């Protein structure tokens, strides 16, 4: 009787929402991670919200202390997400010196709207890759997607911080 009551108390300790859920598939988990950093506001603000409504001048603003602008951070995300997608697709990678600073400094405020559009496109393509990939390839590349999502979430946080410093962040968008 003691063992049953212990089991019952442990079972009841599991949140109700988790008791009836089937385990998520790898595909579902990876898509959820990508979408939470792209378009779905869940635990944190996604990049689509973080960059929304910024002018090119605002995207180019820095605090003058050596920190990156929103535009530089967005370009950096675009660079690495494009590179990862090309590698996943088996495409030839553009020549890259290996100097990560270049992935920030190549931002040009004249191309701000295009940078945002391209980032959205590449994120959609990464999601499509996960949706359509066969199971074996998905398992083989799963860690790439966890790194992509973590990297994106990290820099989205920086984007919001810069916007707060600049005074262009509306806390109604998810972070006060």
C-alpha cells in the first residue's frame, strides 16, 4: 500500500497539462525551437517581432561603446543561418575568412529592409528543411538546429537590449 500511495503522489505531482501529452517527435521539437526564435512569441520574443518597425537609421544606431547595432546583429544572424542552410542543402559555401567580426561589420543600413526580408526567408527555409527531411537525416543534423535556435535566441536578446537602450522598444511586444 505504501508503494502505491507513493506512486499516486508522484503521479499527481506531474502537472495536469503534461499527464496526457504524448512525447513530441524530434521533428516537432526542432520546428518548435526554430519557430520560437522566428515568429512564435512563447517564452521570449522572436526575431520577427524584435526587428519589426525599425527604420534603417534605427537599425544602424549604436551606443558608442563598441556594442553592435540591431542591423549588425540581424546581419550576423542572416549570415550564419544562410551558411547553415547552404551546408544542409549540400550547396557550395561562399568563401569566408573565418573572421566572425566580418559577419557583423558587413551590415549596410541601405540594405536593412532586404536584410530583414532575407532573414525571414532563410528561417522559413530552415523550417521547411526540418518539415520535409527524412528521419535519418533529421537525426543526423538535429544538433545543428539546436545550435541555430540557441544562437538566434541569444542574439534576439541582444537586439531587444539595444532597442531598449535606444528607446525604440515597446514593452507591449513582450519584454518590459
